[in-house]
C-alpha cells in the first residue's frame, strides 16, 4: 500500500503544472523523415523516371531517347571498367598511399604533365569522371587533378582536326592553347588555395570505398602487387570493385540520361543562336549559356561556323565552346557526386573564368 501511494505521489509531482516532464512533445517534420526517402530522392529514381516520362508524354521520341542514352553509356563503359579495376587493384595492393607520396615535392611537375596529357586524352566531360575518381581514390594532389580535369574535355587530336576543318587552324590552335593554359591556371590556382588551407578533404565521403585497411607489406613497406595471394587483399579487391563500379555506373547513367534529354528537347543550334553578338558582354553571356548546355566538340564547330558567318564574334564562339566542353548539366551531376561543394564551385568558377579570358584573348589577337 505504501508503495502504491509513493508511486502516485511521484506521478503527481511529475505531472504538476509547474513542470514539463510530462508535456507531450511534437516531433518536427523534416523531409529526411519521409519513409523511403533514400529511394525516392536518389539518382536511380531520376534515371528511371526521366525515360518513363518521355515514354508517357512523348512516345515517338522514346526509342531515340533511350538509344542515345544507352549508346553514350556503353561508349564510356570501357573507361569505367578500366578505372574501377585499377582503383580496386591499387587499394588491394596498398599502393594508394605510395602513389600519393610520389607527388610530394613534385606538384608543379604534376600540374604541367596533367595539363599536357589532358590536351591529348580523348575524353569528354563525362568520360573523364572515372579517371578523376581513380586519382582522388589514390590520393593524387587536387591541383594536378584539376589541371587534368579542366584541360581534358577541351581538345584531343580528332577534335583538333574537326575544329580546324570547320573553323580554321587559328581557331583550332587557339582552342588547344586555351585547353593547356586553362589546365595550368586551374592547377596553379588550386595549389595556391591549398597552401592557404583550402580543399583539405576534396572528395565526398561516399565517393570512395572504405575497405578493410590493407596497406603495403609490413616487411618492406612496398605495395603487394600480387594481391590475389592473400585472402584479405582479395576481399578488399572485391569490395572496392563492387562499391566503385556501382558508384560510377549510377552517376554516369544519370549524366547520360540528362544528356539525352538536353539533346532531344534543347536543339544545339537554338542554344548557340542565343549567344550571338559582339564585345565583352557577348563573350560572358556565351560562357554562361555554354556552361550548362550540351554541345560536344564534334557538333560545335559546324554550328559555330555558321553562326560566325551570320555575325557571331570569334571570341564569343571560343568562350561558348570552352565553357560547354568543360562543364554541362550531365557533367555537373557527375562532378557533384565526386567532390565537396567548395571543390565543385572552384571547378565551375575556373571553367567560366577560363572561357571568358580565352574568348577575350582570342578576339583581340586573331
């Protein structure tokens, strides 16, 4: 009986008006509390929803839409497979730390080599993503990565010849010089920023697999290239292979679905006509419009040639071509998945600034 009275007394005191221990609390609504949020608000949802919308709303365009997206993805698949296997091999062997250390004290040389190699590599802004993921995974300096990232989509031997045929050798050479210069400038700018404490952790946490921590051989401190001889390293290889393959395939599939939508419903010639004009204002507008637009290096030269004959300035054409090659909505989606927001902003800012400067310099000198 005494216990019952004591219990009632405790309840009464707890629930007295002057206290709030029994006041019902209302959970605040948040979009994160939506059941199944991780599935509804994911890249896979967009990848599936966009083709379904095209099928329902514009059925005649559906076959061409799907064909374009699938062909674009399949063309990148060899690069994905190579990059994923290389990342898994390096991490299973414990070579990622060794590669990162190899760049110590050689950052300037790495930036120069990355910018030059980027000018020769036949990658568009989406195809370069697997290699950027690999460089981030093995600890290469962000400055060298940025140099390669900016220069690679701009020019390669086939693009050089196509540009020369449509716009002339001065334009083609100017674009090649701008590609290497933009890579050098971007790499140097990132290097200076990093010395001042910026970009300490450039990669997003989800962009790299965690793994089991296999490192170099404890006896020699060197990578174990024949990783298959040790069960733990084989397990690490399989885990890295799976995680990185799913990651890259997801975000590149999203990129190519968005690219197919742009190509299907936003004609390239319509985009290009918006950026006609002369002077610095036209160059800046061309760069701004060119950044989200999709106008690859094989389609752009003939279109821009016709527009230049109708009065578009050479500087505006150069700015539009460079901005459109460095970044587009598909490429932005893939880049956002790899790096933190400040690195993403730096990538876009450097691409825009480089396009404007290249357009101004080309218009003044040629």
